[in-house]
C-alpha cells in the first residue's frame, strides 16, 4: 500500500494553500477592477449630466438677460460704439481707414442683428419685445442699404472715398479730402438730407486726417 510521508503531506498542503491564495487574489482583483470600472463609468455619466445641466442653466440665464435688457438699449450701445470708433482721432489717421472702419461698422451691426435674432427666436420673449426686436432688425437692414447708396452718391460728387454712419436721430459722414470746404459740406448735406430727411443740425461731416 502506497503511503505518503509526513514531509510530503506538508509540502502538498502548503502548495494547495498557495494555489488557493493565488486564486482568491485573482478573483478579488477582478472583482475590484470591475467595481472600479463600474464606479468610473457611473461617475462619468453623472459628470456628463451635471455638465449638461450647467450648460442648460447657463443658456437659460443668458437668454433671460438678453430678454430683460431693453432692445433699444442694445441698439443704442452698438451705435455709440460704432460712432466712437469711426470718429476716433487715431483711427482717422489710418491709411486704410475707409476699408477698416466700413468693415468694423458692418461687423458691429451684424453682431447686433445676431443678438436681436436670438431675442426673437427665444420662446421666453414676450410679444412686445419680439416685435421691437424684429423692427430693429429691419431698420438695421434699411440703414445699411442707405449708407452704401449715399457713399456712392458722395463719391460721385468728386470725393475719393466716403464713410456714412446712420442712426435714427442722426448721421455722421467722413470723406477723403485735403480740405473740407463750405461747398463740400453743402454737397454732402444735400445728399444726406434728401435720403434721410434729417435736420442739418443732426448731420455731422468731417474729413479723414
């Protein structure tokens, strides 16, 4: 009959214990890894939800701020910025003044139209504000067309270049000329008055430096 000696039995038991420990360790590691991955996945989902919620809140906040801000104030703010930009002494000295500031005028006005469209399309906007914003958009388009047309008329009078900026209560014209004579002023005033019906006191004419 085959018998195991005591040292052999001990060796086998030790080997079994090591094997059992190894198997348990692997199972534990797999379990921990799965739990970790599941937790990470859960955290990522929660983070995504939080970001989405925050973005939504931000959009709603911006939307409300735009709606609460008076449409006329938006227009007035942009008009003031345009007028200051085209009238600034250091800008008038630029060699590319007419190209640069025609683009600047049109870009600022385009930004205003974008803001007004956001107000119009926002479902939270009340009818009064929506109607006002729509009216301002139409007005911006009409003014841009008049500006372009008048610039052409002024240049046809012998001026090399002209920049016209219109708003509801006034106009500003900058022309390229060595000396702005009284005769020059009369020519420009006639064009602007005929196209806008503005009082001469509301029309400012200046030359590029």
